[in-house]
C-alpha cells in the first residue's frame, strides 16, 4: 500500500511538470522552421486568448480563494515552458489546442501564478511559447531563435492590450518563470527601463532565468524586502553530493549561471543562508502550504537547498527529484505571496 502511494505521488509530480527532465540526452523530433506554418495568432482583445483574467472564472484557483479584498494593483504573469514533448515537431505551442490550454491551467497557472492571485488583479496571457528544444544550441540556431521571437511578440502584444484596455494606470507587478522570465526581461527593457512606465513598477519577479547587472540600464536588483521599483531573481538548486551533481542534467546548468544575480527568496536580501523558522510556505501538489519546510543552505549564483522537511511520504517522493528548477516558485510560494503584498503596500503607501 505504501509503495502504491509513492507511485501515485510520483505520477502526480510528473503530470504537473514538477519532475526534472531525463538525465539522459533527449533526442527531439524536429523539422525545418520554414516548412512549418506558425499556429494561429492570439487576439488579446478576446478573453479566449487569456489563461487568467479578472473577467474569467478560473476553477484552478478554487483552493486559493481569499476573502480579503485585493489591493488596487495589477499582476502580469508570464508562464514557463510547458511545450516540451520530444515527439512534437512544432516550434510554437498552439494556444487554441484544448490539451495545451488544460495543461497550462492545471500546472503553471494553478501552482505558480496562484502565488499572486490574492495580491491584485491577475493577468496571464496564453502565448505561442517556443518548444523546449530551442534552448539547445543546435536548435536555437536552426529555428529556435525565430520561434522564441514569435513567443515574445505574443507576450508583447498581450502587454500592450493589457496597458491600453485593462490597466487603467494602476501600479504593476511583473511575475514570471523560466522562458516566461526571459520574455519578462524584454518587457521590462521595452516598456519600463528608463521609460515613464518605470514609475508604475512595484516589482518584477524574474525567476528561473539568468539576469546579470548588464541587462538593464536603470532597473536594479532589490536587496531588501521593502524595496519597490526594481526586480528580484533566483534559480533553485538542490544541494547534493559531488557524484549526484555530476550525474544530474540540470535545466539551468551551473556554468550557464556565471555572473547571474541572485536574491534570497526567504529573507529577500543577500544573506547566503536562512532558517527553517523563516520559511513561510511550500505549495505542495495537494494545494496545501507547508511552512518551515525549506532552508537555504548557501547562495552563489543560485540558492541551494536540501530536500524539504516534510512528512515521510512527501519527503520520499520529493527526494527522487534532483532538478529543482520547476519548484523555483512552489518552494517559496507563500514567501512570494506575502512579499508581493508587502511591496504593493509599500508602493501604495509611499504614493499617498
């Protein structure tokens, strides 16, 4: 019976996109970019092109309903790479494919964007994101770059529609993960950095990507929990033995993170360690939040954590995961939620 429960948990982890990719080299099926017609372009004037919008009832948020009145701020969330089937030869996701829509809603929307659901009005556009294979050099130079540009243009168009039709000059939080954080960086460069809209930026959460001090002219890494007007960023790695580390293929490799900026997502400063008692909460697959379960052991280009401190069944299941990239938000879900509320209040209070 116990073994069966472990298997069920592992299947659940995999279905929600929380397990690491295979440790073996993945061989993708592919085709020439020029020979494939891109999927239908989203129309962000239409609610059907949004995964999350204040005018849409999102059932995946039913576990996170909060009776407290939301703050008068907007959150624009850009989700990570969910288009990853190695047998799928398409370069960009079709947002009108019901399977893709359901997968996005049941995974990243439920377990990641929900961290900002109780903060203010949440917007998350569906976009023709680039396939996971584009992040390998061989594919990046043979179609990946063009596919990534298609994805960004969708995000950019969604953001323009958001500004023109929905935002009503409210302060803004940019939230993102992985591929989404790469697009969010460009949104900040195109719309905020040294531009009038920068005054409306509460904070940008650029999670699970590489951000350096060369990426922005004026936007700065925030190193205090009360700061506003800048960004925070981190990548999460599991602290393991040298042997396990060498035998693991990480979504965000160590050598890629050279010169990467990093913040401690528990203390929200540059402290290299944290205590279990300071951790606000890990959102698990049962939609429950487990406080005091994660401790940062070190911080150097990334934050390093041990296996979360949970009950035996969950700890065994989580111990099978070596690549913590997909848990960049989940592990600090409540920390992010409370920090976003705090920064929003600081911004709103400073305006008055």
